[in-house]
């Protein structure tokens, strides 16, 4: 079973640093988070990095965040189309996408049916990611439409993110069981149950990261486990690499995958 590194895991370092670190630590591949970093938006530059470091690009994370609202334009369907094209050009299997924000009314209205139409045109899997309710003091705000819980819609492919289950207070093992074969992608991280999306190193929070991975090992899961953690507090490259090596070792231990 393959364990990839999300380029977001090396922030504030850039996309190129993720390829360098992933290659030297022995990750099986890369998930490119398309961000404001120009390299992450350029399939030609990404291909050069993949070839130079001899590490494949296994997934593309479409620019769905608040900070990427203008990356690849402002039309969300154009963003998904460009992500699909990039995935096909780079040999990636999966495009990770978030549910629309509630204020993206036209996009939200047609999201489920439109995504199904796009899926018919490509072997690349559009895997919709579980999110979480936003909280302001004691109130919950429904920021996504359709909602943050991907079990409520008939998405053929989904991504399970364990930092997001921590924020939403969802039982990750129950969500995984409910999604069944539709779960084709996992974002491995941890969380304490805070209202903040923490993306802790797996094993440092309260999520059942090890149990989930062990369940994948015993199942027919044929997708990718992607380490998507925050290392922004690391003071040096060496500290960042120690944390990412720890995350990789955790994943391989619970997946029972030998180190190459």
C-alpha cells in the first residue's frame, strides 16, 4: 500500500521542497496541493520535479481553499477541469476536491450531478473530501453546500481526512465503514478535537489513526494514504524532516508495509 506526502505538509517551504524531502525519506509518491505557489500550478514544472527526484505524482488536490479562490481563475468548474487535465498529464490517479462553499450557489446547486458528468469523461477519480462545521463561539455555521458530511451525498469516490473528523467530532472508523468502497483516498493526520483544523502528526492526537490504517490493511482498499500534516512550527528543515519521517514510520507500521 502506497504512502504519499502532500506538498502542503512542508509549508512554509514550497512545492519543490516536498519532492526533495519525500524522495529522501522514502515516500512512495506526492500529492500536489495546488496553491498560490506558482510551481504547484504548473504541470510542466511538476513533471520536471517528478523526473528529477524519481518520485511519482499520485494525486492532485484542486484549489478549493479560501486562500486559493483566485488560483486558476475564479470559476470552480474551470479549476476542476484544470486539475483533471493536470492529473492526466502527470499520471495521477486522483483529484481531491472539497464540497462547495455555501455562497458558491450555482456551483453548489449542480455540484453532485456536474461532478458525476465529469467523472464519466476520465479514469481519474474525483474524490470528495469530508469537511466540518465552522464554529463561532457556541454556534455552528454551515459553510458547505452540499454539507460537510460526504456520507449524505452519492459521491462515487471520497477522501477521508482524519484531522477533519477531529474537528467535526465524527467517529472516523464509523465514517470509513459507512463510506465503504467509495473511500478511495485517505488524508492521514491527527487532531485533538479542537475547533481548529490542526493536522497533527498521526499518533499525537485523539483520532484512531492506527486502527483506521490497520483496517485498510485488512480490507480491499486500493487507494492512497497521504500524509497531510502541519509542520509549520518546525524551526529548521531538519526538524521538519524528523516530523515527516515519524509520520511515514507510523503509517508503515500500522499498514504493515516494510520500508523500501
